[in-house]
C-alpha cells in the first residue's frame, strides 16, 4: 500500500533547477505583459492615473479618487485586466516563489519539512493578491457608490500582499545565507 504524500513532499522531490528557470520565464513573460505593455497603455487611457494596486500607501479616499479619474472606459479596462493578466501573474509568481524557495532549501542542510511552509508562503501570497483583485473589482463595479467595506478590504489585502512579499525576501535571504554557510562548512570538512 502506497503511503499518502503531501503536495509539498512531491514538490520537494520534483523541483529542480529547470523548474525554477521555467517558472521564472513564465513569470517574466506575464510580468512584461503586465508591467511593460498593459500598465503604460492603462496610464495612457486614464490620463496618467496609476493602476490601483501599484500604489502601496493609498487611502480609501485616494482609491475612490483614482476610480473616479479612470472614467468609464478606464474602469472597464481595469476589470478586464484584473480577471486576465492580474489573475495569471500572481499564480505564476507564486509558482516561481515556491519553486525557488524549495530549490534553495534543497541546497542547504535544513530539514525538508520546511517545504510545506514555503509552499504555504507561495500559496497565500497568490491568494492574497486574488482576494485584493476581487475587492478592487467590487470597488470599481460599485462606483459611483462608495462601499467602504470593499475599499477597506482592498487596502487590507494590499497590505497583506506586501507583507508576504517582505516575508518572501527575508526567507530567500536567510536560505541564501544558510546555503553559503553550508557550503563553507562542507569545504572546511573536505
């Protein structure tokens, strides 16, 4: 009878350098489409008003000011992007983050059980971005009515998303330091 294995165990076993490179390339392609092509087009269509999620320190008032400034066509464009590119980008980013962190974990002497934690970090960063998108869509579609629950929810999820980004950076740096330390200890033994 085969033992049940968790998804993080399977990922730990299967992820290698090729996985990291492939997920990076996919993330880069979607990122270029979003940041390099869509965002400049969006700025042009909205008269220079930034895409809602690119402003980290917005208030609910500034959020509604942006939505108003978009105009009807800008709001429709925002929604189309939120359910296409801005839906796919967090998915690919989380796949890249998960594969990179697990790959780095495999290169250290740290126990593989942390793969579950790294899988969770990638998953929750993606989910927080998606929930943020849903709140933003609610804000945009409810306009001109100002529903503070949606605006506050969007603001909270933007903060959560940025916190996950900070955690990811800290974990990656910690793994890099562990990798260097592991290799230094290995060289001293040899």
